[in-house]
């Protein structure tokens, strides 16, 4: 029996009012009415989530693109490779605590709310990044400098343990079913904007400042910008309401919804967690390889001019930003699985040719090689924000996704620059980045083969989510 959609809430209306019963919930089998989304609220949710992600990756971009300079500031050594390894070691250390952050912030987000946790992670992230800009150099305080750098990176890593899973959950639970791919793609648009902002600032400073000025004080400026950015992001997130899906869970909690233990978020979701780890592995290995490691590879391994190398990767990221929303919309039409599978196949077949082009060394060859890898990466950046939250039911979505996402990022993604640098040093084979991406593509391909399609369907444990004026799909169409 069809049911007329409930009226869309106004900006000042509690989102709990948009979810009443009448259609079948995938998780409980109880009756729930379709959620009718308010476009203004959805836009605000997407902006606030994307800005937080942009700030996170602004920091990561700055750290990666200043790796050589930071090595000289905090890890003095006569061996440039040792300096680089120490710098990327501090970079990777932040990823080791991300699962801990996920285990704290994820379950907390399922208990007290997505919006409150996302506001807190924004504060922690801004403080950790701002603190790096204030740390004295090794020449000033000795071994205390790298210890303080490591401490600040651990604060950042702990906070980001709840950031991506929370932001993607927030957008996914606000978005109407048929536009979840398009709206979710703006989260990674924020990632790219943060990278471009960080890398662009580093490139500008590299071009305008002397090596001595960059080494003595210039490197601090990008980190100090995090303070004002954090205040803006916090303001936007504090103005948001809870998602309709979480508001409905709170209504149920008043009567029969017990708190979900951490153990159930893992053992009770083991299959979805394995799928999450596999998808995040291919997504993050290729992401960090291209956006974080490639400028260092061009400079350190191939002797490419640092400024031109940064400009090439900036151009690739700008191209990805242009394509990103269109690719997200495409996933709403053809599905998430075909787009992810195309990306895996592309990295498996084209990683070696692309890296051979990059090694050729001319500006055109480097641009074509990195551009090809960037377009393949869009197959993941445009799909994952909508795909990953759809693996888990509402009551454990934030917690289970935080755990699976951060374990995979910590073990495979954030360690990519460190592992590849070490592999090249051990084997003298500068094709290692291609082999590493190909191995990740094989794992990603197997994972997407095992996952179910989620495009156009309600999130597990939630009723259908519609736009104002949109007709609810029939049962046959929903399948």
C-alpha cells in the first residue's frame, strides 16, 4: 500500500519529525514512513562535512609537500633518505592511533549523536595542526622538537579517527536515496580542495621564499592557518541538526533500543567490516600514492624540479575536482559497483604505463601519466562516501565504519609513502609505486565483486529517503 510522503521540515524543525512509521525497515522489519529531506538542510550538512574534510587534508597536503623541509627542521641528518623516512615515519604514526580514535568517536557518535562528535573532532584537529606551527626546531630544543611533532601528529590522528566516517555518515543519512552518490561526492571535493589549498600555499611559498626563509620560518605559516579554519568549521557544524536517521534511532531508544557494545560493532558486522577494509585499502593506497607521495617521488627519486612537480599534481587535483560531482552523479545512475570496478581494472592495467610516462620526465609526459592516475582515482573518490555508510545499519553505522575505515587506512593507506620509500631504497626499483597500486587494485576488485549494490536504495536500518515532491518508488523498482 502506498503512503503519501510527510511534509518536508523547515530549517528550524527538528529532524526527528520527518521519520514516522508506514514502510518496512530493512533492519527491524517494523513500519516506517519515507523521510522527506529539506534541500536547505541537506546543503548545509554537505558544506559543513566537506569543510571539515578539507581542513584535515589541507594539513596532510601541507605535511606531505613540505616533507623535505620538515625533515631538515626536525630530523637533522647527513642522509637525505634517512631524513625523509623519519618525516614520513611521523606522518605514518598519526595513522597508528586512528583506529583508537575510531573506537572512541565512532561508538560515541552512535550514542550521543553525529553532530556533537563531528564538532569535537573539528576542535581537536585544529588544535593539533596549529600546534605544529608553534614547535621550535631541532636546532633550538634538540630531541624535544621531534617528540613534540610526534605528539601533535598523534592528536591529529586521534581526532581524524572519527572525522571521515562521521562526515560520510552525516551526508549519507541526510541525502535522498537517488542523489546520495552526487551529494556524497562533495565530501571528497572537500578533500581535493584541502589538498589544493595546502599544496598551492606550499608551491607559492617555495616560489617566493628563499630556501633559508622557508627553512627558518616559512614552513610554519600553513600550519598556523588551521586555527581560523577550525573556528569557521566549528561554527558551521554547531548550526546543524542531527540526521533524520539518528533522530529516529533516538525515538526508538526511549523504549526498546539498548546501547550497542563495541564487540557487537565488530563481531556482529564482520562481513561488512571486511568489505569496508578492502574498499578503503584500494581507495587509500592509490589516493596517498598520487596525492601525497607523488611530489616526493618526482623530486627525490626522479630528480624532477620541485616547483614543477607540485604544479603538475595541483593540476591533476584541479581536474579531479571538476570531474568529481559528475562522477558522483553517474554512480546514482549506473550504480557504485561498476564505477569502483572500472577504477580497479584501470589501476591494474595502467599503473605501469602511467609510471613509465612519468619517468620519461618531460612536462607533458608527467602530466599525462599523473592525469590518467587522477581520473582513475575519481572512480573511488566519487563513490566511497556513499558506498561505505551503506554497508552498515543505522544503529552501528558510525562506530563500525570508523573502526573498519581507520584500521584499513592505518595499516595500508597512511603507511604508503613510508613503505614505498623503503621498498625503493631496498630494491633500487623505481617502479615500486606501480606494483603497489596494482596489488591494491586486485584486492579492491575482489572486494567489489563480493559487495551488493546500494545505489538508489535506502540505507540499512532506515526508511526510504525522498526529496520534496518525489514519488516513493514501488517495491519492484526499489529492488
